[in-house]
C-alpha cells in the first residue's frame, strides 16, 4: 500500500466520539496493535490472497482538534461492526465471509479472551500479481472478556452478539474445532456504526449482568430499563 496519508477528525466523522474522545484516543494504538498481532497469525494459516494488513495511524493535535492520521484506503467498505451487525453477503460477497472468519479466528486463537471486530477497509485485487492480493483494514475494535480496549470494546456481550449473527463458512475451521461461546445473544441494537460505552459502565458488558441495551445520546448505548437484572 502506498503511504498516502489521510487525517480524520473523528468527532466530525462520528459525533458519538465527542463524549468519549479522550478515552478513545487513549486506547486506539492498543487496539491497532492487538488487531495487527492477530492478523499476522491469520496470515500464516489463511488461503493465499486472504491475508490481512491492518493500518496503524498516528494522532496529531491541530488547533485543539485531535486527528487520526493513517494511510488512505480507497474504495472503503464496512464489513462488520462491534455490536453484532454483519454486512449482507449478497452485497459484499465472499469478502464479508472472510472477515467474519477472521473475527471467529481471533476469538478461537485467544481462547475466547479477545475478538477483533468492527472490520472495515477494502480488498485489494492485483491482477498482475496474485501475491499482492489482500485485505487492507483500518480502525478496528477489539472486544475482550475483561473489557480492556476502551469505549469500543463491547466485552463479552459484543462477542456473543457477533456469534448470534455469524454462521461458520468456508473460511472458518473446516473441522469445526474453532471455539465458540456457550451461548449467543444479540445484546445491542444492530448498526453498521461503531457502538461505544464509557468505562464507567463497563460492568454492564459482562454476560452475568443480563440487561440489554438501546441506542442512547450521541451514538453511545444505555441500559434498556424494560429488562431487569437477575
């Protein structure tokens, strides 16, 4: 990929970031490094041409506004979100199936501790050199059992929500040995937009806390009061 930089004002692009901007930037590089690590593992076992490159940007503060500067990805596609939403195979073809499989792989590879999701970018097809065909992804999220990856980490409920919508496909483990959660459930409103929650509410993302969620102010989520704890 040519290193053509693009500067993103995340608050302008995603108004929901305004409430959680500082927390988002605090964890952004940890998220990217985790995704890169699992992409490198995936690249060792995937089919040729299904390799993944995850970009890692830099944060710049210009006149009091924080910008995420990273290589430009043209022909951008959203494949999955962090709330269980998955793009339609009829629209995105096998590309979204491979991205689903990558998220499943990260869950399995980490023994259910982490899952890379919110996958977006493009598939680069090089007709002259098949070895250069690959996915190029940016701005992923990581859901973790201990909820350690900031406001886009939807914890155990994010992982269960993904598996509530994921059907294993030809890019997943053909022997059916990849780990899956014991139970699955759609905990959040499904949306192609990235879902966020402040760390102060992280305890609600454990599956032991049975409350589901609805869309709240500014793109964040809040508890659905219609369902009680137990």
